[in-house]
C-alpha cells in the first residue's frame, strides 16, 4: 500500500490520534455528508494507510469496529452485520431491514491503493449497479480532493522554499525584462538600496542610482546577455546604500512559456576572493625574489667557502694530524649537504611553475630517462609492469614525482639485493601507479611525517638527503588533482600509490 503521507503530508501521530489539515477535514465532511444522504448511512469512516499503520482520517456516527483481515484487496465488499447494530438515527428500523456494511477501496489514478471508505446502512436490498456507480463517483471525488490539496500544499511549500532562498541568499539575484526593467529582486539586492529607495526597484531600470560609467556598463552587459544569451564581467561598484564592492556578475537570457525573453542576473561579492588573490600574488612575488637571492647571493659564497676549504685541506694534508684532516673533510661534507639542500629548496619553490605540457608516454620510457639521472647501484633491480601502456600526462611534473620516489626507495634500501617494482593498475578515473620496495619499511605512525618539508626518519649522516623529495612529489600530485598513499608494516618494505587524474 502507498504511503498516505505523499498525499496528506501533515498527518502526524500524537498519542494514537491523528490531526488532519482543516481544508482536508472540510472536504471529508462534505463527502461523508453526501454518503449519509445518498445511502441512508448511519455510520461512516474514511481510513488511510501510513507507515504508522491504518489512520482514521474521518469518522461519523458509531465507531465502526473492523478487523485488518476485513480490509482485503477487493475493490468492493458488502456484508450483512451479524446481531444488532446501534443506529444514530432516531427512526426505528423496519423489521425487514438489515444493517449492511460496505467496504470500498480508494484507488489513486496510478492504481495505488490509498485506503478505504467504510460505512454502515440500513437497507432491505444489497447495492445495485447504480449504487456502485454513485459510490465510485464519490470515491473519485475523494481522490481528486486529496490530489488537489496535495498539489496546493506542494505549491505552498515551493513558494515557502523560494522565499527562504531569496531571504538567505547573499548573492544579488534579479530578473530584468526586455526593456531592462527589474521584475524581480531578492532581499540581498533590495538591501543594497536605502529603505526609502526600495520601492523604486521593481518596475525600474535603477540605472539612475549609479554613476554614468557604471550605468552604461550595466546596459552594455544587459544587451550582450539579451543578444548572445549570456554575459560575464567583474565590476567595482559603488552601491546606492554607500557600499563599495567588487562583484562577479553573470547575466543569462531565458524564455518564459509565452516566449517572452528575460535576463536572470546573479552578482557575487568577490572582494574577499580578490583580496586573497592579491595576497597570493604578493607571496609568489616574494618567493620569486627569494629564489633569485638563493640562486645568486647564497650559492656563490657557499661555493667559495667550499673551494677555500678544499684548498686549505690540500695544502695542509702533509702538515696536519689525521684527526684534523678528518675534521676538514667533515666540514666539506657539510658544505656539500648545504649545497644539496639549497638546490632542493630551489626545486621546491619552483614546483608550482613546472611546465604542464601533456604528452603520451609509458612508464617504461619514463624509467629509462630517469635511470640516466640516477646512480642506480648494481645491487638494486627495478621491475616495470605496465605493458607499455601510454599515459597522457604532464611530462615534467610526472617525471619529477617518479624520480623522487625511485630515488627515495634506492637511498633507504638496507638489503644486500634491493628490489623495486613499478606497476600500473587498472582504474577508471586515475592513472594508478604503485612503487613497491623491499627496504626497511616505514612505521605507520610516521606516515604523515614523511611528506613534510625537511623531514627524514634517519640521520643525514646515515642517509644523504634533505628530506624534501617526498614533499615535492606530494605537492606536485596534489597540484594536479591527485593524491598519494603509503602502505607499510614498518618491516617488510613500503608501497607508495599514486592516484594521478586521467583528465
């Protein structure tokens, strides 16, 4: 049986009593009154189905006691009630009259069973075909009343929802006709005008409230929207209420049922967005300046210090004790590490400026190119499982990611024979690439730490590196809408999984 709540949406259970909307109540009263008059009924009940069970929407006269079994699937059922049945009528029953109970199924146009119309009547004869036709007409009236009331209820709900959206929407929303006069404006738009001017919005162009340049620009964009279907612009406006705002305005033409054209306009305040963009541009400019300083003002002195240390070490190697020479070498090693750190830092600062040119390439070819840049020990074997499948992908960022992950796997491998597997897994939306090694693994508690800048799990004296490779890899992957995951038990190697979007 259907959920009656779809048709009578505000029936609510409260202590087994159900309350029906006043309009529905009046309609049911009229229908029951008709039943009483036409069929000489003494009691009548209209029952509906709901998730809570059977609901008695309306009842007149004596309570009709009826079992669930009696409410069968038959469209019409008339039975003689056993024993005496009290009547609310003051007219005594004819000795030949019998109290009859009629149960008639209420069916919606969609053939769903909504409920039952039940009444008791005193009559010597059973229902005739004419009586059944009259009853069917009354039932259709019940269904039509419920459907009509449900339609009205939904329209009221829609209007309430639209009103709520209008009140809560912070964007300026308005509609103009073909003469560029405003026929609708939401509360946010109206509130951009002083109260004394708000009665001159609907039915007006409102351009007279703006500076001449702004008004001319408004009309120009209106004409573009009306002629071309849509217009987009960013405007700095002085609103009639004194506000100074930066808005992104989209105007779109639409047509009503009669074929008349209108313009729907939406203005969104983007001052905060523009402010953030300005701050970002400033930060990028400062980063460029830092990159320039690091490239010239830091690298040159560092190289000079390194050369000076090497000269002193060479000149004094026959004069100084072995211990002092080792200290010199330690300082030189630290200088080398500083150079690597500086180069990595420069690489990190340029991550957002990578060449994004896409090309078709295979993992096999990517590895061959990377292998020329890496010093891969003879004790390390790299296996590629990708069947030469082509990936359409930004070349430079992708190669940088793979290089950093392979380099990391080689650098940290503590086995006599290192093994690295690179595989391409099937996926609908991503190029799913796994890089697995048989190294020492990573304790799960460090998973979030390893992707942070300058973080290493082992001393730099044990493993050369700045702790920036994984950070660069993750940043590149995220910049292109992907993600990277790591899996390891901390003992038997690690697996890094790259999810790189195909589009």
